[in-house]
């Protein structure tokens, strides 16, 4: 079974525009408090922006860094 970190990472990678904690909770069924700790410990997760205000409160929109593919090896013609 995958870890909760892996599940959160997959959900965030699948969402190009990022997600709020509430949206991640709805998609993963991970409770809010553990989810907040998970996001804080993920080195590739970051707050991309803030949405709102809604009733005077702003909401963080979380994203993850998607690492690029490795650079291809040069061919003889490129040397």
C-alpha cells in the first residue's frame, strides 16, 4: 500500500492548478490535521498562491514540484 505522502503527491500532481487542503481532504479522505502535517513535511510541496478572501479568510492553494525528465545523452553529431 502506498503511503499517505505518496497519495497526496499523486493528487497534487494530477491537479495542474493546485488544490486547497479541503479539496485534498475530499479527494484522499485524509483528515485535515494529519494532512496539514503531511504537507509541511513534503519537500516538494509548496503554497503556490492564496485564494479569497472568503469571509475575511484566505485559503492556501498547494502544489508540488514536478521534476523534469533527465537530459538526453548527446549523440556523436552533437559533440
